[in-house]
C-alpha cells in the first residue's frame, strides 16, 4: 500500500487552483445573492460597508463561459504582481549570470562559518519590523532571491531562506503596531485614534515573532545536521548549481566588476524601503527599480547588451508558471463577487458571531477573519469590508472596538503564508525554488501553533476591556 501511495503523482498546483475555481463557480449556484450598501470613508478614502444595510438580491450563477474567462480576468486583476514577478525574475537572472552573487555568497558563508544561527533571528527581526511598522508585504519578493541562496550555502535549505524573509514579514504584518494598511485603515473605520493601543500590539508582535523564530531555528538545526531530511533537498541541488557552482574552489574570484554589481544590488535594497516609506512606492515603482538594477548590473559587469537581454528573458521565462497560478487564483474572488455571493458569505459570518458570549465571540471573530482572508487577501480591502460589520458588532457584544481591530489584523495576517492560492505566497515559493507541497507540509504545524497563540492573546483585551489607548 505504501509503495502504491508513493507512486501516486501529486496534481500540478494549477489543477488544484482550477478545481477551487470550479467549486467557487458552483457555490454561486447554491448560495443566495446578497449585497451591502457601501459609502466612502472620508478619512481613509476606502469604500466601507454600511452596517445593517445587507439585503438579499438575486444571485448571478457563474457558468462555463465565466470559468473560461478566469485566466484573463484573474491575470488582468493581478497584472501588477505578475509584471513585478517577471521583472524580478529577469533582473536576478542577470545578476546571477554576472557571477557576482555566487562570489559574494561564498564570502558571506566563509565569514559566518560557525555563526550561521545568529543570522536567522537577526534577519527575521529586521523583516518583521518592516511588516510591523510600514506594512511591508509584497515588497519582500526581491529579497527572497537574495536570501535563499545564502541560506542554502550555509547548510540550510530553501524553506529556511523563505522563512527568514517571507514568514518573518508575514508575522510582523500580522502583529503590526504601525501598519497603515491594516491597523490604520481598520482603526479609521472603527472610529479609533490612529495607531492607538500600540503598547499591547508590540507584545503581540514580539510573541508571534518569537514563536516563528523558535520554529525556524529548530527546523534549521535538524537540516544542518542532516540535509537529506529536507523536503527540498533535490530542488535545492538545482539552486546550488545556479548560484554556488565552483565557488568552493574559488574558480570565480571576487573581481572589481563583481564588487560594482554587489554595490548596485545593495544600493537598490537600501533605496527600496526609503521609497516605500517616504515616497509611498508600490508595484510600479518597484518594477522600475529592479529593472534598472538588472540592466545596469549587466552593463557594468561587461556582459554586453545582447547577453544581458537574453539573460533577462530567460529569468522572466522561469516565472510563467507562477504568473498563471497567481492570475487564476485571483479568479476565485472575481467569480464570488460577480456571482453576488461574497457579501452573503460575509453576512453569514457576522451573524454566526453575534449569538455567543464575548469570550467565545471574540475567538469566532478572529476565526471568521481567517476564513474571510482565504477569499480577500488584501488587508485594506478586508478591513474596508469587514470592520463596518465587526465594529458595531463588538459594541453589541460588549467587546471594545480596539479588540475587534486586533482580531481583524491577526485573522488577516499570518494565514497568508498557508493559503495555497495566495498570489504572493506562490510568487515567493517560485522565486525561492520551494516546491509548493514541501512548503505547506512544513507550514501547517506552525499555523496551528499561531492560531492557538492568537486565541490566547485575545483573552487579555476581553478581560481588561482594552480601550483606545
């Protein structure tokens, strides 16, 4: 039986995603249609639901024609992420082909020999601060291609590399204390002072990060001792060939041209957070930044324009699989919205919360946000849709609105790294060369621990009647 199970071929992720698309279309035939009225919130400019305005309307069943349009509609909606993914893939291919990254990684591993464990908590804390302070999330994509090869060179695997960057950022985003996209928008809708309650949120942030660091360190120690325990062992061999070939013999010395490319790379990563925080850069600006980094690196390295462009196209081509995954995954939400059943799902979740005592209701609010996040992965959009319902609901239940905001931000945050159809997760795994099944097999235990931690962290706000400050 075990031999037969081993021979079973796992379906391609595109097949799984499209199965979810078909299921979503089927739900539009079963779930009644519903709609909330929405108005623009003056302080956030977001369209928010008017509490008590839900009404039933005819649903619009989505059929084979609408399913056939999912790739186009989904990729159109996710065009900004997909374009950024192509640009990052192409730019990092150029930087890789210059040989600078291989030579630089080799020297980093030599310097950190015997001290690799120090890098994990330090880097994870830095990325978590980015998520917690200015809401860094999509911006981590370029860092994945830099950190994963370093992690592999240090004797770990690509899961450790992705965790250092993406997991840490997600946990920081989830326990954020100054995140304008979640805390800011949700508090604005709930009528709370902007970024109030930061003291307890810092405790939440530190608690979630600590659990994440411990989980990664335990796993990293096992892989360091026996690399073959990694689900990514074979996949990482390919990464070693791409980034680390011949470096142990130093057949690619660190030349002045390599140093120039590494300076360009470092400058880009310094500019990135400044642009995001000070100038509100987003996908378009990040695309321009990394396109410029890639082209200049190719020219400075002496590759020549033709070789630079060919390298760029080869790297961008490796992102096609992820582009389709992201686009079709976005189609799930489009089908539910076009079928007029998204608001019905939201209304049902809010009704389920109101019948329980507050100590249980707050946990259901949190779990409801986790479920809602499976369909709406934008933090600000989820806040705009759910907080106008959850804020007055909290008043009815005797739960402070500050607590409702905390339940929202935790439900919106960490589940992103364990949702198979989350576009950013798929993009991160593609850039990091992590097989999708290997990641989710590794992540589910951590997900369970984090859910338990979040439920415990919601108890004090209920008992203390946590206010706006």
